């Protein structure tokens, strides 16, 4: 195998999460005993234990979802993992089986209107979000779109009628992009006295692809027919090559505030070893769509990954460049909707390089190449 050195490095140095995902998803060579032992280790990791401590009696995890960390004098999130979205993302990134009680019970609450209403009745902002939970579903910029996406990330994106319907909504956003040649066709000037940057806005009910609609499709299967896969590749190429925004644009939310559209409001950057701000998580989800090199961004990233892999199979990035220091992956701790991924709990030094960080980067390289059908 071309990446045998990378895999050998991970098997020798990585922690239980990467070893589990490498064996389960890529090599597909775990015995039942090995799988059980690795999962037992994952269940003892600090962040999994933290998520476990935030499970409510009814099965919901934490407070809210992509919400405030504080409400007046009340601390809602002692850590970011007490937010429902971040907790779901961690369970997904750790590949916790969908049958695990924490996951299964969490899904049950997100599909129970009464229990969910109780969860979002604790403070005024949450109450309003719940009442308007479907407003903005066309672009995924609403509470229910977010919850459908988290269900998909946890392995429940294809088994429920409402969640499957959201897949079609997500596809429609990508189809919409292919019908326009300029963002001006679907935006209008933001009539605000403070609009010194010339922002334009998209109406609440407009279909448009964002980071959550991309994630939803990445983690689901029932939409996958050749015509849809080709359409997504065409839409991604259209965004990257023809839809360069002349001015920044945002989406109008139900609260008449302005919220960001996410990474797909502008071209997606390919992987570059000299730029740590590249969203490896977004690139992974693009590869998960099955578009392969039909999407130019995948082909560019494959070439850059291969050129960046050292002779020892390790993916290294330039963390010393001034523009990289502030956004270094060394600073990542918790999962979020917009940040990159960290699977290794610890980044112990190995000479001058944190071994855990090298494992994270190298696993991502192997995973991306695998998803992109490079080998």
C-alpha cells in the first residue's frame, strides 16, 4: 500500500480513537475483541466522560444547541461540550456506535416534540428558537436543520422520514447554485446604517448550501444516485470557479439579525501544508460525498497531501510561519461547527513536534485519500 508508512506510524503512535477509526473505517480489519477493547478505552477518555456527565435524565445532552454559553448570571456551558451540538460532534468524531445508550437516547429526545420543548424552555432565547425552529430550513440555518444534521452525524440520517426530507432540501440548495452566475441574483443590499462593508443578504426562505447542509449530505446515503453525485461535483466546481463574491453576503434569520452562511458562501480552499486555516473538516465532508476528482477541490487536495507527506509517511504542516501561529491546530481543544478536528486527547512533545498532533494530521491524510478513492 502506498500509505503503508503512514499507517504503520499511526498504529505505533496513535491513541485509541484514531486506532479504532483507522481499523474500523479504513483498514476494516478489527476483530470483535479488538473493537471491544478500543471502545472500552474510548469510553474512559476525558472528553467522553465529560459528555457523559452532561447527559440529562431525559437523555438530552447539555443545554441548548449552538446556543449561548451564559444567560445573564447563569452559566449554561461550563465547557463547550455542554452545548448539545458540540457534544453530538464529539460522539460522532469518536465514532461512538449508534446503539450506545447515550447516542440512542439523545436521538430519541431530538425526535420527541414534548421532550424537546421541555429542553428548550429554560430561558427566553431558547424558547424563541424552539418556536421558530423550522424558519430558515431551506439553507439549514435553523434549530431543526441543525438537529437533523446532528442526527445524521450520529448515524441516524437515513431512518426517519423528516430527516430524509431534509436531505432533499440540502440537495436543492446545491441545485440552486447551478442556476445563477452571480450572488447578486439571489441577494439584496442590507439596509442597515452600520453596513460599512457593503454586506448583501439572502432572504430567510432561500435555498442555499452551507456548512450544515454539506454535513447532512456527507453523513447520509439515501440521496446517493449518480445524478445527484454529479450535480454536487458540478455545484462545488461552480462555487469555486465562478461564484467569487465581490462583496460579503449573509443570511437574514428569523430574528431579523444577520447570521453567516458558512464556508460555502465563498470558495473552499484546497489543503495546503503552509496554511493551517484550511478547513480540513469541510474538505473531509466534501470527500465523503463520493464526488472524487469530479470536484476539482478534491483533486487539488490529493496532490497537495501527497507532496506534503514526508518520506516517513507523516503529514507535517508549517506551524512556525507568523500567519499560522494564532490558528495552529495545537490550540484546538473542543469540536465545534466551524473549527477543525482533533482526535488525540494529548499532544505530548516528541522532540520539537507534538506526537499527538502529527497523528491527527496523518490520520486525516489517510482518511481523506481513502474517502477520495485514491487507493
